[in-house]
C-alpha cells in the first residue's frame, strides 16, 4: 500500500512569482488558518487531517481510521469547518 502524505503541508513562504504584498497576505491567511485549526478539538483535527490525506482516502478508510460511522463524516466535517470560520479573525 502506498504511503500517504498530508496535503496540509502548505509552504510557509509564498511563491517567488507573488508580489510581496500578496505574499504577506497569503502568509498571514495561512497563519490564521493554522492557528484556528490548532484550536479545534482532537476529533475535528483528526477528521480534517484524514480528509486532506494524499492520495485521498475513501470514506470507508476514513471511518476505519477515525473510528466513527460513515454517516457522521459530512455533518462532523461541516461543524468543524464552521468552528474554523468562527475562530478566524
């Protein structure tokens, strides 16, 4: 089985082709998202991490690793993303 990587490894510094003001804005946005993600409970962080794996996991694989029923993925994902939105400045 191929080893899976987490997609959330967003670079700390924006691309060289980006204007300095855009790069600063992108870096600030990344820092805000990361800070909000870090404030989530373990359940949300675990689920969102599984959903962002590369190559993408199937819902069955996510349920197996997360230990929850398949029908709870969508509603829990929605609640977790709403929490991130509320934590963002």
